[in-house]
């Protein structure tokens, strides 16, 4: 046999062995399956009037609890009016629960259970909303709470007054039916989630002072994506972690002066080079953590090619990562992101600034820290004459919550039952108030039981925010059944 023939034979044997390895690994592949609840008896859906609930959500939207960047612009009387309206609108819920108000306007309700030995559950929804201007092209004015075309329209309908009203509808419905929890139920409604969450931090301090250790905390964060690219249909994503948040201020100092006689290197040009170096050294994309878990759970059922790829990540990880990173949202699931957002230089076009500054916002993935962020930025700029400071103390990424806990089993089983969608863990790339309750939470989950398409999610913080009556009905059923199942 000639040398070429032997080489061809060897290559064929190697290829055959490779194919066999891939085939065996694919056949034996078992994706990481979150804890199931096969023996869990879910509470039945309560009867309630969704049209009436829609009317109450519409009323809640009319309270302009807008959190502005400058707190002096907030109309605190609107929060007071919302609180009074909640008490008048949900009398049974308020009779059943005691109320503490912290940080001025954050609400902490306690529905005492009959068995104090059981760890309580904490359900969250914030009161405040981001600004909205009717001139931006809203179909219906953002604060009129219009019900039209099968939906309640207005700022906060989804983020997050929909959840707030859903929780109160659930408690009111359960109390009317005579339900009494064995496990204590706590509702926490922050008043300033959109601008930092000081109210939620105060709620944490209150609960911590009482020695509370919650079985789980549930807040907003993820939802059912109607057109999830991994399934080709709906997928219910429950956030088991959220990214950290940090803003790094980079400053380039110089002597300043008149722009008619600039030095070879100005503060602005130094700053521009520094920002470029930092952004051109991104954190590596990694197939690990909650983003990877979501891919494994949903991708394993999406067909043989994807299953084979996931079973053989030793060979396919670069391809999978490249595919996921094809969109900014996909890439954000796999690494810490770097986003320059603000610049400051001279107040006049012909004056060289003494200090030029850039603000760079980081969303820190689980597994990274703010120290990693700072060290990477310093390494990127090398010997460029710039300094670094945090705009405010960084918030580290949350812990990753269990997908085998009793809390996960109840929440995921109800998410599947109410929405009819497959369920997977996920990563929240933004921030929620729940991060402040980490000290009193055994596990924290982030999920709203509503279905939106990828395109529809743009209305959150955008134009024409609205809650369909179908989603509202699912939301009330989910919260009522969650309380009746977890707290019975």
C-alpha cells in the first residue's frame, strides 16, 4: 500500500472515530434539567372578573409615579394618592395584611401565616415608572389608562404596575374565598426601582432586623418570549441571576488653554484613545452560567443539529458562541458588557478642557467582579495618562439561584401550567429591586407570567406600553395560584 493510501486510510479511520464519538455523545446527551415538580399539587385557578381587574389597572396607571433622574422633579403626592387608592380598592387585602412604610414610600405588607415555623415567601413589584411623553407618538396618552383593542394602555402597564395590581388582585381574590396561608406571605413594593432601589434596600433592612429568611423572593425580570429563536415558539424564562452594575469614570487631565495653539496630545485625544482601547478589549464570550443553561435546556429540544452541537461543546463551543453573539442581546448573556455612555469636555468649542471625562457603563456577568472590570480597563489603557473612579459604588452580580429548590419547582410548574410554554432558567441583563433582598432570600427568581414577542418587548420603557387582558388574566391566576400553592 502506498504512502498516500496509508495516509488516506488513517484519515478515514480518524474521521470515522470522530463521527462515532459525536454520535455516541449526542445519543447519550442529557441536558441539565431543572428540578421537576411531578408530585406537586398545584392550586386551582380562582374565578375573577378580568374586565374589572383591567379597569383597576387602568386607574393605577393614571397615578403619575414617575421617577426622574433628579428626585426634586418627582411628584410625591402621586405616590401618596396611589397608596390611598390601593387601600380603598383592595379592602380585604388590607384587612388581611399589616403594612410597614419604609424610605418614605416603599410598601412592605405582611400576610401572617398560621405556622411561624415555615419560612415566608416574598413577592415584589415596584410602584414607580419611567417618564413618558405623549408627543413621542403614543396611540393613547400614556397616563390616561385607556382600555382599547383588548389591552390596558399606559406607562407602567407592564413595568411594573401590571405586576403590582396582579398581586393585589390575587390577594383580594384569595381573601374573598376565605384562604388563610400557613406560610407567611410578604409583598414588597419599592417606590424608586427605576432610579436605584433605595426603597428595596430599606425593605431588606427591615426584614433582616426581624431575622427573616425567605424561602424565595420573586420579582420582575424575564417573561415568556413568544418567538424564542431556540424553540421557534414560546419559552418561559425564569431569571435565576442578574448582572451587576457599575459605571467607571475615566478622566484625562491636561493644562487646558486656547484651541488655537493645541499641544500634540490634548486631554480629549488622550481620552478618546483610552475609551477606544477599553472598548476594543471586551470581556471574552463564555458558554457558561445561566445564559448557557438556558441554551442547553431549550436547545436540546430544538432538533438533532442543535442537540449534537450541545452534546459536543468540546468541538462546537466557538460556533455556538458566535451564533449567540450575532445579536447584542445574545452576546450580553455570555459576558460582561462595556458601554461608553457619557462624555464631558470643554464648555466652549475653542477652549481646551483641563479635564476630559468619559462614563463607561458595565453590566457585570456572574463570575466576574468590579475588581475584574477595573483591572481590565487599566490593562487596556497601558501607560496612557488617565485616572479611574467609580461613579458610585459598584453592584456586584447576584448569586445564581437553585433550580432544584422547592421555590423553583413551584414557580416553574405554575409558569408552565399557566402559560403553556417550556420553561428554562435565564439571566437578567438589567437590574431589579430583588437584588437588594439577597440578605434575606434563600433563592431569588425573576419572572412575569406574560407573553410578549421580541418586537413587543420594545414597548417596555418605550412607546405604547400595554398589558393585554389575556396577559393580565394569566398574571392574576399565576400569583393567586402561587400563593395558594406555596403558602398552604
